[in-house]
DNA sequence: CGTGCCGTCCACCGATCGGTGGACGGGAAG
DNA sequence: CTTCCCGTCCACCGATCGGTGGACGGCACG
C-alpha cells in the first residue's frame, strides 16, 4: 500500500457522508482511503494505526467532536494533516477548527475536483480554505479585536440566559448581587450592548453561549 | 428503465451528500436513481420530467428550500412521495417538514439498509421516521399545546431581541409603551417565562425567533 | 517589586421593567 | 347578534436593573 499515493482516513458520523467522500475519491488513483471512522475516538485509533497523510474530519460528532479530535491529532501525530470537511460555516465553528490546528476547512458543497485538489494541497502542507470560509476569516480579522469574557463573566451570562434575576444569580454563584452587577456591566462593555437581553443574543451570535 | 424497480430523484445542494446517497444505492437493484438536483427549482423540473416514485430531499438548500420544495411536489405531483434526508433534528425543522407533507424524515446518520428500507416503505405510502425524529414528535405531542404568538407579539419580541427598551419598541411599532407591556406580559404567559431575556431564549429554542 | 487584571464587595440613584386591573373598537366565529 | 380574541390604550406601584464610583486581596508578568 501507499506507493506514491496519498493515504487518508475519513471521519464523519454520517454514513451517507462517508459513502459520499469515498465514492468521490474512488476514481482517484493518487488517493487511497485507508480507513473510516464514525467518531473522534475511533479516528484517533485509525491515525495511530495507519499514520495517514491526511485526515478528513467532520466537526460535529459524538464521543469526541471534531475540534478535540483535530487538536489530538495535531498534537500526537504531527505528520498527519487535518482537513475539516463540514456543513457549518459560522464564524465560531471556523475559528475553533482553525485554532485547533486544522490545515484546511472545506464545506460540504465542495466538488470532486476541489476536494481532490484540497487533499493534495493539505498533504503538501498548504493551507486550503473554502472561499466562503476564507471570506469569513478575513472579515473577522478586519473587525476590532473582541476581548474574550472571563470565566466568571461567562457564568453570569449563562445564568442571565436562564432568566435569573441578579439576586438569583448571586445565590447560584455564591457571590453578592453587587458583584453580579459588576460582572454584567463589564461584559456589557465587552459585547458592546447595554442590556442583558441583547447581551445574550450577541453572545449567542458569537458562540460564547450555546445556541438554542 | 424502471421495470419493477423504484425510480427516485436525489435533491441536495452538497455534492458529497449526493455522491454518498448514490453510492449507497448503487448496489441496490430495486432502486434506480433517475436524476439528481442541487436546489429546489431543479428538483421540481426533475420530478416533472421523470415522475419518480420517491424524492429524497434535503431541508437546507439555496433557491428553494426543502420545505417549499416538498410542499410543491406534494401539491403538484401527489404520486411522488417526498422523503426528507437531512442533518437537522430540531423540533422546528421536523415540524415544518412533516407539515409540508413529507411522508418520512430521515437523518444523515442512517445506514444503507435503513435508507433502502425507508425508500421502499415510502413508495408503499408508509410513513417512515428516524427513531430520534419519532421521539421528538411524540415528545412534542405530549407537551401541552403551545399557543402561537400573535403577529404583534412577535414584532415586540423581535424588538426585545434587538435590545430595545419598551419605550423604544413603542416608537418603532408606533404604539404606546403601555401596549408594548401588554403584549410582553401576554407573550410571557404563552412562553411560560417571567422576563424578557428568557422569553428571547425560549423563543429561539422554539424557532419563533431567528436563531443566531 | 510594582503594575495590571481578575474577582470580590459596597452604597446609592434614577430609569426601566414586571405585574395588576381596567377599558374600548373591530373583526371573526358561533 | 352576541361572544371571543386581538390590538390598542391608560394609571399605578414595587421590584429590578443599569450605571457610577470606589475599595481590596491575589496572582501573574515584567
């Protein structure tokens, strides 16, 4: 196996998706699929066993999600390049994937040719981004840096999203109501809003809070 | 073509997904794929031309989304059964799909066997739901009926999500602040919450407000 | 060893919100 | 035609929130 061809593994929890990738790459002599997995843990075993050139991984997966899987692969098997292939093109997903160390980020509407090219580029160590993804990344760079919330501010914000009053939040976090208000005012400033409701909405848009 | 076998069309905007479905069904003699489309409009033309037994359609698509496409097919080509095959399993998506007249709702982690069985069942006119989907539908039925918000209440709620104060909402909708409060109190009751922030979060969960 | 940031706390005030109770016209449904 | 619901409006009150200004210990980084 592997005389000249690229060796890759496919990681996606959707049966149909894995079949799709495999079908698209079947005709491609230069690429050999050496394994497939339906979750992150299984993916790590595959990478351990086969030492592939490229791992194609989805973001949303059970057991171990794509971001964690990517981080693990990058840390433990640096020879294997991780190429994310997913449906999600929100700022947060992209940011997390790239931060975790993926060398590329593709969307599932990629054509066969683009997919093949991307895998080759990734194997050579080149960064490959879907146009829509590149656009978002640039837009994000251009925006003034948004300073992240502290852990405590996030706690307070979560409680706010649960509909608690400041006094109730104080009881939940075992701090004084005055402290709750301090955290709130600081996170309002960071999110550039001036009331709790907008804060929750903006935080969801930015992926700071779980999106319902 | 079509001597005994089921004739189906595949509608999905993701190249990889279409390839996956086709690959999974290729080995199946009883099913013949007579066409594929990447958006709703193209799908309608396919159905018009080939009069398939089953249309496998994704929900999120450009040009004409899955719900609209489903509704069109059901209304104009009642012989063709629509089977939704998608990644999304939120209450709202499911509800919309089923309301639009789909005979089944599958998730993309379906195995080959399940997919084949579902297509046959759909062609016979039987309803087929992925277990996770069925579960959600039942849970929804069991829940006390959630009475829908009136148009005005939705307007107010949208403004609240934008972070406006009651007075500002009044100006935007050209009504008195007192009226705004009336609408708010009524929608609080409907959503079973007691503050504006929670109302926004719950409304997003239920798909009443756009999810960020 | 200071400087800065984080998390904590406090007091105080005006603005806003949640909640009650009532009222009225209009349209749809019975 | 009457009843119900929607949308509109009003007054009033206590609770909550937004906002200011300050304070202090702890820890990290230079």
